[in-house]
């Protein structure tokens, strides 16, 4: 899927949309001068051998929020191959993107290779979050066999701004139980805020997180937030106030259904 937005006549407008296979993009009506896109995987999940590719372009001056219709499900692989999810994002001069997909749920014996690449203009703003759920606690799910490779790369004006890579092979439940890694958490979330006012937001974010997460100023224009929680509900109670504070607006409505 490929979707692009531009700023025209004082509002953000759709400029390009190409979709095929199981990937679709829904564009809800919004009552502000930005735009909102909701990504839908009509196949219902990802398993070994699946290949999903998404390209998002936000033109100069545009304001866009992108999310997903529901949590993405990564089902067990039957042949040992990995599902692959690749997302490429470009944010132009003076533009603002909120990349706010709902959780990615990893089932036992899942195999996933995922990559998020973001290219920012010198004065572009990015608010992004990615959340991994290692089995659904309410369903008693335990992930003892997993092959996960997850990478995030953010560049500003062609210069690396942030790099993160996670590799989990084997018993994810035992790994997360270790005190120096997850201390029993079943959900791990990373949020990034790349903006001119990042440093000014540091203290407010620390107050909102309290003892439930950590935030650091990785550079004068980048906040990195990490939250561990027992389950998705606990995670959302911590993360939603932070995201709403940094975005300056309520989250997309699908987050609240």
C-alpha cells in the first residue's frame, strides 16, 4: 500500500493512494485541518511467508495521524518462515506525522521480521509508537517459542537520529521474566517524539509516566519513551495520556472502541 498527503488551500488532503492485496487505507472524516488514515489488514493477521509493505508520504506543511483498525496479530508459523512487515515513512518540511498503530500481538511459535524506516525533513515533527504484546494475559497465553527481529530507524535530513533493534529467539516468556529485561512484563512499548520542543516536554512526560515508564532526551530534538506493563490495558492507561499530551489532541477514535 502507498498513501500520500499534501497541504493545499489551508488543509491536508489526500494526494496519492495505491493499495492491493490485503492492505487497505480508510480515511475517516475529521473536523480539523489535518487528515487521518486507518490502515486495515483484511487478512486478519500475519503468518510465515506473508509480506506486507506500506509507504507513507506526508508533504510539506501537512498534518497527518496514521493508525490501524485493530491490533495486528502475528500467528504461529507452520513452515518456519517469517512474516515480514516493512513500513517506510517520509515527512516533509514543516509537516507533522503521528504514527500511532495499535499493538502488535505475538502468538506462540510466531516468526516476524519487521522494519520501520522514517525520513524527516529538518523541521518536520514525528510522534510515533510501537507496542509488542507477548501473548494475551487475559487469555492465559504464554510465548515460549518466538523468532522476532524488529528494527526502527529514524533519520533527520539524511543523518541518523535514532536506531533501535530487538531480537528475541526462543522462550520470550522466560526472557521477559528476568529482572534486567522485563521483570515479568508482557507488553513492551516504545514511543518517540522528534520535535523542536522535545526538551521542553521532558519534565511533563516524566510526571505523566510516574514510576511506570522511563523517558530520556537522546538529543536536543528527540524524546525516547519506554513503557513495560503486564497487559495491554495497563499499558494504555499509562501511554494514552502521554501520547495525547505530546500530540495536543485526542487519539484516533479506533483507539477507544
